[in-house]
């Protein structure tokens, strides 16, 4: 009897040891590298406050999935010999269900609904020329596209990587899921991480490409936009874009619906829910879902390194494109446009517009550029959705 008990206890302790993360072999060292990276991202979110709403859930999702041995509980397992695709998972865990909204491309359009409900399109309507700056800031998308092709990515993969240049996390996730699902983790991490680092990336470029005199330009107050204009704008834009680029409609249509909620004035509860409860909930799920796909064995590859490098170049080129377009407009209008608003042409709304305001006030504390910068910033959101529609429409 005693011998049997000893054997049973031995098996129990053996099974317990095998279930522990510290007993895992193989490429487990990659998990520890990703754990270290996740801690760095948490530091940036908590201590440096680099867009913590995005970065903190992403970093913690990355942290969870890279704890050795945790994947089988949090995600699930793949049957022996089965292709490792999302729908093949058995013993599905919590993160598998959270990731459902990414796999079925649900989260990005809902995020756009919330962005639309939070955004005032008035500055863009009041100054339609802002669309030119938003278009100029899409330079990063096309630079990234050709760069990715030169590095050996297929056409569809290059298009998925290129959209990082739009500085729009939901759009990047949407396009990547449609065109290159295998690249979703790297593209999503690159897009959201660089969005969080926009203050670090943009400010030096803004000071490098503008003169002190240009940075101190005061722009004339924008005209008052009527309620009718604000209501008609999302309807007209949706119709025109839907006719020309139907692939953009899931994103742009939800963006405009959210804005119509805001501007109509008759569905305040829906507008409030889209801006607050719904937006916050989906942001949490989206962040965790993005982070949980950044596993060491998938993420630490040369291909991921290429994507991270292309992402930085794309963000830089997008900012430069917007700044140079605004600089040209400044010359053509004889100094009526402050080139600093050009950096807001990327899609990161409203953080990019806030940076234009911050840099402008460094040189003239009474110079307020925020509302002027919101025009290009909103144009950038629309521009990135249009760029996504173009890339999705091409038969790669």
C-alpha cells in the first residue's frame, strides 16, 4: 500500500512539474524576451504616459501570453497535425474568445464608430483645404508599400504593412486581417506602439522642417460651421466614398455614423455610449487581443524586424509629407497657414493635433493651433480609410 502511494505521489508531482512554465523547453527563451519587451511597454504607458489607453492593454496582453505554459490555458491548444489557424483551436481559453473580434474584423469598425462620435468635423468643413494636408500625410503609406516589396514581401503582404504609414491602428488591423493574416501580430504591435510614440517621433521632425518664424504664425479663426453642414457632411461623404471605394465603407461608414450620432442631436444616449462605454470596452478587448498574438516564437523573426523598421520609416514619411504639404500651402498663401499643423495630417486623432498645439505654444504661449490642426487630423482619418480601400480593391 505504501509503495502504491509513493508511486501515485511521484506521478502527481511529475505531472505538476510538467504543467509549470519553468519546466518548458524549446524556444522558451523567446518568451522571456517578449516578457521583457512587455515590461518596457508598460513602463512607457504608466510612467511616461505614452498613450496608456492603447499601450497598457497591449503590453499586458503580451505579458500574459508569453508566460511559459500559460498559452494552453489562456488561448487553447491545436490538435496534433492540424494547421495552426484560429478556428482549429480546442479547449478554447479566455484570450481565444477576446480575439474573436479581431479574427472576424469586428473591433476596428466599432472603434471607428466611437472615433466618429467623439470627433468634431467642423474644422475640416470650415477649411476644406485641410484635405490636401491629410492627403500629403499618406506619403508614408506608399513609401512603406514600395519598401516592403523591395524587402521581399508579396504584394498583399506589402499592402498590409504599408497601411502602418497611415498612423491608424484600427485601419492597420483591418487591412492586415484581410490581406495578410500571418502578419497581424507584427503589424498591429508596430502600428499601435508607434502611435503611442508619436510625440517622440513627430516633435523633432516638426522643429527640423519648420523655421522659428513659421512656427509662430497665427492663423485666422475658422468660420462658424452650421448644424445643417455638420449633419449633411457624414451622409454625403459616405455616399461618395461608397460609390467610389466600397471596400472603405466598413470603416468610413461607421466613422460617419458615429459622427451623425453626435451632430444630429437626437440620439444623445447613443452618442454618449459610442464615445464612452462602448469605445472603452472595445479598446480594452482590442488592446489585449493585439498583445496576446505577440508570442515569442511568432514575433521574434527577421520578418517582424523588417515590419518594425518599415513602420518607423512610414510614420516619419507620413509626418514629413504632411509638414511639407503645409509648408507649401504656407508659401502659396503668403504665410496664412502655420506649417506645424501639417504633422496632424496623420490619422492619430486627436493626439497628433495636440502635438501641433504643444509645439506651437512652446514658441508663442498664446498661439492656439488645436482647432486648425484638427482639420488635417480628421482629413488624415478619412485619408487612411480611403488608402485602405484602395489597397483592398487592388487584386494582389
